[in-house]
C-alpha cells in the first residue's frame, strides 16, 4: 500500500509517537493541572514539555503563550471570533481552507468587513496586493502559509513586514507547513500562529493550538468557552492569564505526549533533511505526471515553491473515478474532490469537480513515486484506448 493522503493526516507516524502515548496511559494517566498528587504533577510536566517543544520548532516567544486545543480549526475560530469586532476589517487570500473562510463568512454576518485577495491560477499571492487592501479599520491579515490543494507557499515574512509597518496583526495557518517547512514566529513577524498536530508534526489527531505573540494581549482575545482550568478555582470568573484563559476543560494529555514525541523526532531528524527529501520526491512526481498524455498538474510545478502536495486531473476521467481506481486497483491511497477548499479550486480553475490530490511525506520513497506514475500512466492509456 502507498499512503498519499498525508495532507489530510500523516501516516505512518514515527514509532516514538505510539510509544509516548502508550507510556503516558500506562505510567501517568492522570489529569494535568487538577491535583497535587505525583501523577497529576507528572501529567502537568508532560503537557509543559509539549509547550516547550512546540515553542522550539516555531521559535515562539514563550511556551506559556501556547494555547492547546484539538485542532487548527478550533485555533482559528478562537482567534477570529475572539479578536474581530463589528466594524473591523480583515484581509485574507483566495486559496484558503474552509477552516479560515467559514468563520470569516460568519463574522461578515456580524458586521466584520472581509477582503479576499485574489491569488493567481498557480496559487501564488503577491504581498503588494495585501498592502493595497489595507484600510484604516484593518485589524488583521489572516492567511494560510501553504495551500492544501496545490501546496503553493505564501511569502509570510514579506506579509509580516507589511503588517508591522501598518500596525496590523498577522494570523498564519500553518496546517500544511508546520513540520515540513521552516516557520519562525520572530523572523517571519507572525503575531498569531495556528497549528495542528496530526499532519507534518507527526502527532495524533485531537492535538493543535494557537500561539499568541507578544504584540497581542490576552485581553484582546475573547475566549470561545469558559470552565474549569485548575487555576483560581475560588473564582467564578474565567482566568484572564495565558494559557488558562483559553484552555477550559481537560486537555488531551496523552495526545500531547504523542505530539511532543513527533516534534522531538522532527528536531532530531532535522527539518532541512525532511524538506530536502520531500522536495526531491515532489519534483520527481511532478515531472513524471507532466509527461503523461491528458494529465494536467496544478500549482507552481516547482517543488521548491511548494510543500509536498501535488494535484492533478486526467482528461476524460472524473477525479473520483481516478481516486477509486488508484485505491482499488493499485493500492494507492489519495484524496479527491474539493478538499474543503472551494475558493482555492475556483482560483486555480478546477471548481466544482476538484482534483486528485497526492500528499507526500518524509516516509514516502522514490520507488513509490515511480509506482504512482506507472499507475496514472496505466489509467491514461485506458482512456486513450476507450
């Protein structure tokens, strides 16, 4: 079997991730931050270790400014609904996932103004277009670092500089870049960073969060929920300090133990090595698919300008049939359709049918890429002979 749905959820995970989850359940298992006994303390230490490694990989200003949740969708909702007020203006791009677009459309109904900067048909965004949309009431630029449809990378550092010059906050969705491409909150001038654990950070599902930069005061963000935090239990009001203000309820501590192991594995392997391997595989896949008659490959067609995501279509065969045939006949697992990103597909010209998406990871091999190219070639020949 060849697993190429890593843009949705990475698999396999490094063995250390499974071990870390099992060890937490077997040896700790208690609720972090809710008691003073030794197992609760160890659970709290485990969660804090997760904060430390996440802060390290993103160069975050302070581990305690990391708010853990269950995925990046929750993180983006916390940020967008928590910061934006009626009359405020936010700028985003046309390659966004519904995790960004749907909260913004809901906020529009509440009096928030939204501008969508159009990207080109390769998914590229010009920072100058962001600057051109800035208004006196612009509070936030909310953008994905990399497209989940074609992998095209956005020049975050340039956008960060524009935001700083204009006194605007920058929110970056790193769902597709975290763990496989360098992300530096300080260097890239990112104020708010959403991340998910189950993709290229190699953690389990149910892990993710929001990192709140030092330019953002916790009082600027309204919590999505209120409840028990294990701190200031004598008060009926929600704590106002980080991270407790936004972490009501029991955290997914065993999941965070797995996330810690995944991030530590990345730091040990070296992000540059991971990136280099994925560039090599992506380039070979793009080059191979481009040679197949009737095959259209989308995006920049330059592995260095994108993450390890390759979307394509075969002329004469619906993407759903291509995906089904690859799965059933060739044991190649991929993703088909709109990938929860209809706006992105409108941008690249593949709406409403979508594409076949191949999401690679560090664990894929050159031999697997060759088998994929052979399989798509076989399907193409069937169309020609049909």
